C-alpha cells in the first residue's frame, strides 16, 4: 500500500437526473477504494447544471444510495448550481481571447443539413459518440451578423472555435492514464469533437466546461470515471490548457453492461440501486455484482 497522501483527491460526480445504477456503484466504490489505497480524500459533487432534467428528490436519492453501498465523502458537497459564476468567469476568459462564438442552429436544422450533405455523397465529420460536427456557418459570421442574430434569436449556444483554440496550444496535448484501456501518456485529439458546446440558453455551462472548472476548484488530483468518457478527456485537456488549470491523472474504468451488452441506463429499473435494495440485495452483493472484492484496496 502506498504511504498516506492527503494531497491525493478523488471525486465522484453524479447528476440528479435519474436514479443511480450498478455502473454508478462501480465508479463510486472504485473512487473510494483507490483513495483508501493511498490515504487520499474523496469528495462528492452534484452535477445539477441542467435544471430541465435534475430534480431535488433525485439528489436525495443519490445520497441515500451512496450511504447504503458504503460510499463516504467529505462535506460540503459541491453543487454546480451554487457556483454558476465560476463557469461564467471561465467562459468570459475564452470569449476575451476570441475562442468562442454564438451558435444559432437547432438540432433539427443541423440534422437536416447533415442529411442533405450525406445524400449528395459528402462525408460529414462525426465525433467519437457519433454525433455530427456543427456546421461552419455561425463560426464564419461577422461581428455585426452575430450581434443582429443574438438580438433576434435569444436562445443560442456558445461553442468553442476548435481550430482557433488549437492554434493557441504550442506543445502537444497529452494526459496521464492509469485505467482499464490504454495506459501511460495518451495523446489528446480534441479536434475530433468539432466545435463543442460550452454554454446554452437553458444551461449556463456544458459538461465539458463545468467539469474542468469543478475539478480545478476542488483540487482533484485523480479523475476516476467510466470508459465512455475516455475520448472526452481530449476536450478537457484542451480547456485546462486554455484556462491555465491543472491536469489530474485520469483512470477510465470498465463499464457495467446490461444483458444486451450496452451501457446501463438510468431508466433500467432492474439495475437501479434503490430497486436492488428493495429486492433484498446487500451492499456486499452490490460489490460482487460490479466485480469489486471486499474490502478490496486498489493501488494507484
């Protein structure tokens, strides 16, 4: 076991937009075990920035489920809705450098544009999740055009000008990975995501922006999360460099898959922690189901 190191800070960051399932249990317990293995700290963050989907009763359910499986955390809990000013400040820093632009096209408009292009035989770039890159129209607009559209269309998003942002980076972007896939020094390739959203009219910050700000503010030295976020780390490393934020060590763990071989969804009651508790499962059963031995310490 490593010598105790209170400078090692881990965090678990669920969103209260649904009930926790076995995949969340694996991530939470793995954070706890890895922190224990080095005498580090574990923090809890509630990622409730999307107020259209997040609800107070689901936040309380998170606390109940985590206590039941034996996940302990330090107080206070960081709730994103209480720190909106910090995300707005980060967005202003990027805006002052001309690295973001207002984007007005709806999802339907983007979908139609992509469908028409592909019908003509054009290969439209897509991100690692399969979503098409945002068209270049809004990025190419003049300042006066943008100002006019912002007056006429109050609902718009701010997107990162990926090409311009990458021109600001002089050294190769990499991150340090210790997870279940490729480990070591990993080259980052944020361009594969296109011009990502950083803020929307209904949410003052996107996941990409808020997560790097939160990790820096909370002093996270280790980010332990699922492999489904592996490729998103490229965007996070870019934002960290642009904003002058420290980079943690990343550990992307295996996913808990359903019977259909797909990633678990919060809508699947059978794998929900509350449902399993009501069915008579114990915390030890949960650890067994996600493949963690008890008490099990993981070296970092």
